C-alpha cells in the first residue's frame, strides 16, 4: 500500500479478510454462499481499505497472516459508471501492487469465456440491462442494437460468442476460481420498481440470487455508509448465509483527522432577505481561506497550494438571471477571481448561461482534481460517492425546509484536503456553510445530523457545528516564554494496534533516510538487528538447535493392516526434510520476525559460510537457522524488545531535527511514535487559529451571548475569549484567573487535535485519553515561567477513578514539568482538591477503589478556596 492505514482501517481490513477466508473455504468445500458488509461513514476511506484487501487477496499479506487466493476474481459493481471510474482511479492510487491492467473496466468489446484470476472487473447496472450488447451476445439483427454499437460490430464480426452472463457462470463453475462480488454503495439498486407492473428482480439481485440458469455469485461483499440499508437489502437473498458485518466506529474516523473537525453555519439573527449580505460574506470567506492555504503552503515549503472552491446551491427550478446576479455579487466582492472558474453540476449535463456568465458542465467526481473550478453551481445533493475536500465554503439558497439536502451536500464536503489535520489551525480544519433563508430553529435539525455523522445514536466527539462563530488568534499580550512553556509540556497519545517493533523500526529508518536525517538508516537498523540475532543464537543455543533438528526431519507412522488376522500395526519412520518443507517453515518465521529482516539475516549468515561451501547450500542452511530462530518464542521477545529500544532511541536523538520538518513530515513521525504498544510522549503543536461560538441558547430557546474572558492564549480582536462553561467549570476558572500571579490560561481542547494535551488511562481493558480542562501559567520571582494543570473532575462517573489514576501516573513521570497538578471535584456543596504532585496523594489514588472516597478523606483531599 502507498498509504499507511489508520488503526480503524487496519482493523476493518483484518476483519474483512477473516470473513473472506471463511467464505472461500466454505464455498469450495461445501458450496455454501455468504454475504457481509463493510460499513463506514462518508470520508472513512472505504476504497483505500478495499485496496488493502485486494492486495492481500491476490498477493497474500504476512501482517494479516493471510495466504493469497490464486483463483480470486473480483467484480466491482455499482449503478454509476462514473462512480466506478472514480473507484478504479482511487484503487490504483492507493495500491503499489495493483497495476492498471489488473483493474479492468468491462466495456462493450469485452468478450472472455471466463474472468482471469488476480483482477478486479468494474461492471455497472447499464452494462447488464436488457439493451446492452454484453447481455444480448452476437445478433446483428436485434433491433435494440444501437447504431454506434452495430457499426462497431460490423467491423469486428467475431466480437463475442457468449454473453456477460455466460462469463459469470463459467467463472462461478470453474473449481479453480473464486468469484467475489463487491457492491459499492450496496444499498443502491436493490429495490424493485413496481410502478410499471414489472416484477422482475433488479440486476443486483440477479447477480446475488442468480438468473436464467446462471447461479448467484458465491461471495458478496457490500460496501455501504449505512449498515441498516444493506441489512434490509439482503433480506431477499436466497440460499445464502450472512457473516458478521464489519462496522467502522464513526468516532474513530473523526478522531483520525481525515474529516474536518468544525462545520461553521452562518445564519441571520433576524427575519429578512439577507441573501446578498451572506453571499458577500461567503465570498469573503472563500478569499480568506484561499489566502490561508497559500500562506500555509509557503510555510511548509510546498509547491502546490490547495485552491478551495465555493458551492453555490440553488433551488431545483432556478432563475438563471437571478443566479447571474448572485455571480455578479461574487465577482464584485472578489474581482481577482477568474470569470471562467464557474461550472455547474446540474442534471441536464450541459453548459448553462447565468446572466452574463457561462458555466460549463462538469461531472461531480472530476471537481476535486479540476482546481480551476472555484465556483460550483449545484441544485440538491450531488450523487452518492462524490466528495470534494476543496469545497470549503457553501452558500445555499435552498428554502429552510431543505434540511436534508443541506446535510447531504455538506457530507460531500467534510474530507480534509490533505487527509490530515492542520496542526493548531481550525480555519484550515473547517468548512463554512451560509444559509440566508434559514432561521436558527431550522438549523437545529442540520446540526443534529452533522454532529452524529448519520448515526443518530452516536455523537462524533471531535466534530463541532458552530453557529456564527468568531475567529481567535494568538493573544499579542502573552509573552513568548508562555508559548514556549506550553509547547514543552509532554502529551500522550493512544498506542496503535497491530504494530510490530521490527516493522516500526524499519518504517522509521526509511523515513529518517528519506528526510536526510540518517543516511543508510535501513542498513544500519538491520546491521544492529543482525547483532541482536547473533547474540540470541548464543543465548538460546539449545532451543534453536532443538528446533532446527525438528525442522530438518519429518517424522511419521506407517500403518500395516493384516487382513487375515484383522489387526493393524504402526511403525515409526523418520525422513530428511526436503527444500519445500524447509522453505514452508522459513516463510512462517518470516511472518514472525519480518520478511525483510529474515532475508537480510539469511544473506548475512550465508556470507559467513566457508568459501568452499556451495552458495545454494549455504543459503538453505541459513534459511533453516532463521526458521528455527523464528519458532523460538524467547528470541522473538528479545528481538522485538531491542528493536523497540533502537526506534525509541532514534526518535529521541532526532527529536529536534524532526521538529524542524514541515507539518506533513512531522505527522509521519508522530504516527511512528504512536505505533508503540507503550508510546512515547508527543509534542504539542502551537494553536494558530481557533473558531469559537459566540452565542448559546438558554432553556427557553432564546439566544444569549457567551461570557467573555481575559488572559486566554488565543483571543478575538478585543483580547477576549468566548466560551460556554458549566457553573462548576466557570467557578474554577474564575478562581484561578483572579489569582494575582496568573498571567495566562489555556482551555485545553477536548478533541483529538495536535494542540490538545492528552493523558492516557486504562478503562474496561482499553487505553483511552483524558484531556485536562485548564492549563494556567505563572511568572515566578526569578523570571521563570511555570505551568499548572487544574482539572474539574466529577467523581460520580464510571471512568472517574481510571482517569484519576491516569493523571496520577502522568504526574509521577512528568511532575517536574509543572508547579501544580490539581484535580477539583464538588462534594456536598464544597469543592475539594487532590494535589497529584504529592506522593502520598498519588499513592492513595493508585490504590483506591472509588473516586468519591478519595475526596471524602480529609487527609488526602484539600479544601479548594472559594
């Protein structure tokens, strides 16, 4: 794969492959047919996950312990040819093993007796319709043949001797092949149209259940954004069992940074026609975000700059002259915007004239790559499967009742343009939507849908939907030393799953060499690991020799049956293992210690053989030793421990150099740090731009201005910071910022962003992150600056004690970085403090069985000043 998979993607790929392994075995052994789905929210990277699955399916994968299926054939099916083409391009972009010849679009000229293994064939509904040449086969007299197709057939009279259904049937019936059907947007195309009295099943259901003597495809893998739709769709499947669906947690997708964290909704505060006002505001936002991306590209040393666009959403029956007036307002507000940057995605698929402006048609899936498109005129929600990370501003002239259309279109705009968060810059991690015809009551339904990612029962923890937000910038009154102190504070991150220390070291070596930080890092890493394995051979000599002897011999029994006496005898036999047996064990060892290291260490051992020894024999002998090493558990543990130490040492040694790289490269190393089962601390990013809400609704539904606070590290033009605290948090905040010595404070973000200080803790056998609410800064008499963590922390929640223990462990290791680490809770109307800088307090927390008991113990908890 050309991309490193996110944890949730890696986990989903493993589960999909587990399902495919079962379905393949059951189909070939028992003829059983199966179906399951992969369900993930828009923007989760479903095509990237599919690419990883196909690589493993065709070529095998040691990390997933998956053997290739030499007869695997995949049909990728959707109801939209353009969606297929987009998927084909993305699969090629994601995979470094799938060639363009392996990704075959089935056209009218396609004619094969059966599909070839190791290929993905793209097929759409239209190609299987009754008027398609692929379905009709060789018949020039068929009146349904279109003229262009007939002309093509006249020049190639022997084009086809069987239909596409024949090809499907022959492939299914070939015992050496396994046909997999991947349904992209699986919920589409399942429902029959009964309006014309036609009871014939849909083409998708024909593929699943079979038709006209053609059996149903044995293995069906649906890819969909909503699992309920797929479950409903497969209810009518015949003779087919289902395996557990693979469902990606939408929270993990949002935390990954692939989706924008903030959606800003600008709506009028009062009734009236504000279309022109908000259109000018939207154009201003487009100009600002364009400038912000240009500045970011310069900072990062990037040649290519993100060129954002505005979606201008119009009613279904638009007045073209009125659209022309809207476009005129846009160009008056931003005169430098090219007049030929306006395009449309109307269903009419033609060039439109809006007043004095010409807007050619462009296919939705081409918008992202066509960076000359800056204004995109659209009607209702654009086709499923389309997305455009460059679309960062939308002005909608839809009526207030079109909540669904607004939400669907925003769902097309939520991907981050660089597939990662921009550290500390909420402006570049957000999308703006301006709704001239909406009131705040109508917006609430939109907000609810956007906050759940389409899953009503599950909030997205890192996504905020803000109404009329205000931009915060670094507070000019805060000394540089305070910022330096903030950025020096150690932050913790969640460990990544399925990370192998040797693989982590190899990846790190590759990146260090690529950035010119350590020349030949890969060779250096392997040379050091060769020494580790040399030492292991000495330390575990007996175990390795015993395992090696077992590899070199094949033991068995000969059964002798005496028919006359009706008796059986068993005689043991021992034979020398041949090359095939040795190589099979060697391959298993490769999966344990990594294929690359196994290869280089085998060559290292072979190079040490006597000069008169045959090179091939020396290599076979070295493979035997490596196979034995891989099967000794103690060696594996020792090797991984040393690989982990070396990787961590390099990350420490090159920490300063890494911080000098651009954001994209720093993010790579940040992920490598997190690959450890015991991850290193990560650096905080400096917050540069935040977006804060300015109003909230009281219990009566009336909008009220949020309180404004001084001394925050980020602020508006007046030096103030708006925030909506609960009474308890506000009491703690006011008490702290009113201390004479406090010169600044930081509202630690509650989301998984690079500017948020995180502390790990264990809860329900899972590692999680707590993000303390406040960090305060003080200048001491000697001129130095210190930081205080103060975290209002309710004791009654189920995870209260695990969070306290996580904070106590953090204080034990990192206490020297702070003056205070205080946790505050309310008990019987009084506020109590746990001072985690005190050793006895930490000891009490780590041995406690309840959070409440800690605050009740007056020997541990202190009174918090009122």
